[in-house]
């Protein structure tokens, strides 16, 4: 072990004057608070992003195929058969979306009819639907109730009586407050059509992160009359905003850590003044400028390491407690989600540790350089 490291350890644990001890404690507490806040903020941003992504992907298509003119896809069965042979495609479901008005017991509400394959009416001749939980609540409907659905088709209004067979909850307020699921047969009955002609093909993929290459593959197998949109493209503004928020929080809280580490500068400046005689003796004994610089850099670095260590511990414990007690609750009508989990990531935590330690070293450099430049003879005469 080099003597610079040994001396740095000895000086670090040596008794200090009250003011230097106080600034050391303030520096450690400040770094701890900054690192913990940064872990908390990054985990919150990541949790919100992942929760939104998972909820969206669980209830919408990974790739959406539709005609540019908005008409139904007549040869959809052949298209599905051809596309299901492509790499990374798991399944393809024909569907459609139509605006409607749900006339409930309490109030009339805007709704979106969505055709799903596994929805079948249990009673012959009756139209059965599934309602989003928020839509059912504000309409005053429960399972087994009857309601009316009003739709517009060819500039004429049509209404049908439906029975509520199930109430579902996706976790996203936008969906739970407006979506109605029904079968293709019941959809055709509502619009008085002979058969169901989907306007959208919903594609599910095995690997969601290869969706761009899969979209290109789908595009190359379809004519120009079709438009293909993947989940990343459809939600690009949302995820871009979340990514920007994460970067901004990293930058702002890093400034808070920088302000905290300035206390290290103050502490070391005081220690340099206290140890002028020790520095003079070391210089007289042959210590180089580089050695003295290393001693004080290490001493300041130790303060940064201790503050960072406790910051990581406090931050991770805070994330655990926030998830356990579900502290981060939101207004679902505004943010779509009722609860945000905090998801700390190893890469994020390592980046935060790196930033904190680099800032600690930067704050240490000036007083360490000052100590290394002290002239030994002058200080020996003075003391």
C-alpha cells in the first residue's frame, strides 16, 4: 500500500476542529440526499415509462395495419395467412374501432366499440358487451344490466339494446373510461350488416424491440394501399417526453449534488490551513507535489464515497418503501395511471454513482492543489 493512501486514511479519521468536522458532515449529508433523490427520480421516471409501455402493449396492437382510405379490408383472411409466416409475428387479429354513445342508467357517455375475437354472446339473439370499469361506473351499469348503444352509420343514427356481460380493467384510464368490447357478429348486428369487414389488423410480435424490422417486413409484403404503424411510432411523442423528463431530472439533481460537494472544497481548504506544518514536514522529507496532491484528493474522495454509499442505500430503501406502501398515487383522469412503481435500474444507479464521485473529485482538486503548492521553509519558520 502506497504511503499516500495510508496518510489519507490517517488524516481522514484524525480529530478535526469543530468547523471542519461540521462541514464534513454537511458534505456527506448533502451528497447522500442528492444521490438518494437522483435514484428516486430516475426510478420514478423509469417506472412511469415502463408502466405506460406495458399497459399500452397489453391492450393495443404491436403493429397496426389499415387501409389508407379507411375502408374495410375485404381479403383480410388471406393477408393474415400470408403475414403469419413472417419472422417475429406471433398472431394477427382482425378488428375495428367505431365511435358510439352509451346510454346508461346514470348518464350518456362517449364510447369506442372495439371488436375482439374471443367475445361471444351466451344468449342467442342478444348482443353482449364488455365495459371498461370507469365507463361502467360513470354510466351506472353493472353486470347483467341492459343499456342502449347509439351509433352513426351512413349519416343515420342507429341504436341497439345490449347486455353487460363483463366489466374489465386495463389499468389505463383512457381505455377503461371509453372502451366497449364486443364480438364481430354483434358488431355486424348493431350496424345491420350481413357480415363483419375489419378496418384494422392488429399484429402481436414475439420481440417488441424488433418491431421496426418486423414493420418493414410487413410493409414489403403488402401493397401501397395499406398503412403500417408500430407501437413505437404511434407512441413516439409520449416516450420522447418521458425520456426528456428523465434526462432533465438527471441534470438538475446533478447540480444539487454539485452544490453539496462544494462543502468538500470548504472542508479541505480548512484542513489545508490546519495541516500546514504536516505538509511542510512531508515536503522536507521528500514528498513530491504529486504525492501531496494525491493525499488530499483521496481524503476528499473518501467523503464523496461515504456520501454516495449512504445515498444509494437510502435511495433504494426509499424505492422499496414507496412500492410497498404505494406512495406514488396519481389522478387517473389526468395521468391515465393510478399508481406508479419505482423501478431502480443497475445501469442508472451506476451512472449516478459515477456522476457523484466525479463531482466529488472535481470539488477536491483546488484545495488539494493549494496544499501541494505550500512552501515548506516558510511554514516551518512560522510554526
